[in-house]
C-alpha cells in the first residue's frame, strides 16, 4: 500500500508518518506566536511535502517514522 498519493504537476504530495506509540493524539509545534496541530489517526499523521516546518518537526520526532511510498 502506497503512503504517497500521486500529485498533479505543481501541487504538493502527501508524506505519511507512522506513530510507534499512539493510535491517536495531537502533536503541537510552535509557529510564530501560535501553535500548529498535527493529528495522529490510526497510528498515522500525513502532511504535504512542501511544508518544511512540519517535515523538520515530524522527521526529528523520536516516536515517528516516515513511511516510504
């Protein structure tokens, strides 16, 4: 099963991470003066590949592993 959906030219693709600890939870990262929330559902959290801030946070999270397509 592929974790990345084919994207139309010029549109970001999805990147999915597996959460090794929780089936559902919210992850928060500071962004400017606020917080961004990433929801884990079914041990998975998905973001767009052009979101550098989210990629950096999720790649460096000890309990998450990127799923290769």
